[in-house]
């Protein structure tokens, strides 16, 4: 349920309605205020609330029943686009953000050198896999906490906030202290226990769409995090599994404007995992910008042929630099800043 307040409703009177609802009903209230609106989003068992009693109040304009199963993630709860600020770097709104780095952290010198290169090209965030979920148990599993320590050394030298994937609940406190954006991978999108625990911290969560997940299922996964009190969620379209075998996955580019219509949360695109082919990264990145995405996450590696994971979908720093120049030249025509 959404309570739409009259434009000039006094805050004191709004607080009275809010406190009375919380006291008498098993609900939570999410308040959203913009230039031309003031909303109270009611989450919980609203069946015990008498709508006529609320509508009778002179400062209430109307009540709206929210039919979608996701509430906090809904654009009805927050009409304005959310912008997440990470140490001065913004994701969402008019910003087009670029997250770049290797699939896996393979060593100190190579990562720091790469971080410096992508920083010069204009990337705002450094990504890298420290704990790697691999299809085969015999594949490289990542450097673990040592890898995150290397990422933070690269951050100290470049100023780039770091993004890496969490795999288990027992690492949440460590990630909360040592990682700037915590990524939840496609395989864990519906790990509801993990999502609920991530809701108790205020660290930004980058939530990737599951291998075969619908858009609604992605938004419901975000709702699990937000229901715990953490509204700092970034959605990521990374391709879904279809019958097509030519590419690694099928990039659902239409998901971006659909999510933008349904939710206020920022949404980025991962063209590397979506295609599985390095030569498709540039056209898909440009498509993401054109369709209104808030950014991209790209895999970059100095020597893709010898990468320990996903070399085929990684572009070299020189190619990344050209990609950034192209995106920067296009962004003003699409009302985005880089």
C-alpha cells in the first residue's frame, strides 16, 4: 500500500499518521520524498488497515494498492531513480559507470598494472574475482582473501573502489570491511539466506540476474536484500540461458528498459559474461548505453590467451581504452555523463 500525501502536507502531521500505523499494525513504513511528491510505502500485513480511515485525513491525497510482489524495489514506492554513491563515484541517474578488471585476480603486479591502465582509460571501479565459483571443481578457484588484499593495494595506488563476488555467509563481515561493492553472482541470486544477511549491512550490493531468472525473480531477489534495510542495490543484466549456443548466454537487452519502468534501482550490463566472446563486448556495451543502462561491467586482461579464467571473453587494455573513448563520445547524445 502507498499513501500519497498532499503536496504541502506538514511533516508533523505526516509523522502522526506514520507513528499511529506502526503502533497499531504489524507493518514497516518506507518514506519517499521528492520535489513534487511525498509517499509513505506500507509493507507488511495491510489487511488490518481500514483504507477509509486514512483517506479521511485531510493531508492524504489517495491510497494505491501495490499489486506487484516486490515493494521497496518498486518504482511506485520511489518514483525517482536511485543513485548509489561509492566514495564519490555514482551509479545511477544520469551517470554511466564503468566497472573493469580481470575475471580472476592472478597476482599482485599484474592486477596493479591493469588497475592503473583502466584508470587512465576512465574506469571508475576495479573488479576482480577472489573467490571464484567455477563449473569444474578442478578449475582455478581464486586467491581468496589474499586476492582482496591485492585489490585493496591497487585501490590505494589508483583510488578505484573495488568490486568482488561473495560466495558464503561466513565472509559477510570480512567483505563489509574490505570490499566497496559486494557482488552476488548469478548462481547465488536466489540464495535467500545470503541475501537476507546482506540486508543487515549498508554496503552496496551488485546483484546479478540468475542463469534462467525472470525479471520479476531478479526484483524479488533485490527485495530480499532491501527488506532487511539495505536499499543500496545495483542490478546487473548478464545474459540468460536460452537454446542459442553460439554465444555463452543471450543478452536480454530489453530487460534494461523493462526494469527501469518497474523499479528505481540502477541497472548495469555485463557484456563479457553475456556473450562469452571478446569481440562482442564493444557492440553490446554500446547497446547498453543506447538502451539506458546505468553502466557496464567489462572483463579486461593483459594476456587473455593465458588467463586462468574466462580469457575468451576478456578484452586487452588497448581495446578497453578504445571502447571508453567510443562510449564517451556517444554518452552526451544519450543524456549520460561519464
